[in-house]
């Protein structure tokens, strides 16, 4: 996958839990990968697109961390995961802006 937000990703394995096309919502779970720390069992994500006033859209994402038994996440662990996720979304956003008709 390459260098995203300062980290080198080798692989990720996700499970798609829900795709709601009508409401523009996707729920998926990170179940395996080299970015899953020793403390984390899985991470559940919900991504929702909402119309914005300028004619575009806003992407809202929530993350739910499921830790391994006895593990405790620190704020810096969560920030690191958020930074990597934002780096990935910025790459996707740049690609879509540069190629607006690719999925039309």
C-alpha cells in the first residue's frame, strides 16, 4: 500500500458489515493487519456521507476500538490511528478530485 500518513502499511483485512446505499452509509471492521497494535483486537468504522451547503458532501467517520483483554489504550494510541486514517482519506480525496468522472 505504501507510505500513508507517515506509516508503512503492508496489509489490512476488513469485513464489510453494512452498505446502505440509500443513506450513503458504510460500516466495516478492521479485523487483521500490520497496523493492529498488540492492544487492539479490532476497530469498527462507520462512514457516512452527507450533503453540504456548497453542493458537495461531507464525510463523517466514527471509530470504535475493541481492545484485547486487559489492554488499555492511551490517547496517543487513538491519535496515531486517527492520523493514519485521515492520511488515507486525504489520498482518496485527492484522487477523486483529480478524477471526478471515474465513478460517474
